[in-house]
C-alpha cells in the first residue's frame, strides 16, 4: 500500500520522495494537488475521506501519514496486509 501511495505522490510532485518528506509545508503539494491526491487515494483504495479528515492537513503531510490514514480506512496496515487485532 505504501508503495502505491508513494507512486501517487511522486507523480503529483514530479520527483522522488522520502517517506517522511514534508509535502505541504515544503510547497510540493498546493491545495489543487491535495485534492488530486485525495481523489486518487479514494479511487485507488476504494475509500472516502470525510470532510473533517480532509481539513486536517496533517493527515496528508507526508507519505507515512497518508499511509496511516489510508490504512485505517481500508483496514489494512501500511504494508497492505490485513491488520490483526489482539
């Protein structure tokens, strides 16, 4: 899952990215690209972000944070495997 997210982000930013690289604070993602990112994530992982999740920009600050929220919404871990509770 994280690799798919990295590919989406790198395509939007037009360069290779580190897992913890700041995407918004650095200016790599502007408001238009953030919305493109959200739409791509929703389509790619068959999820829907709620307005309060979207307005919390920290959710989209770096690849690892994006993987966290996407993993919670899909029920998968960042590695794409189903989470085991307990």
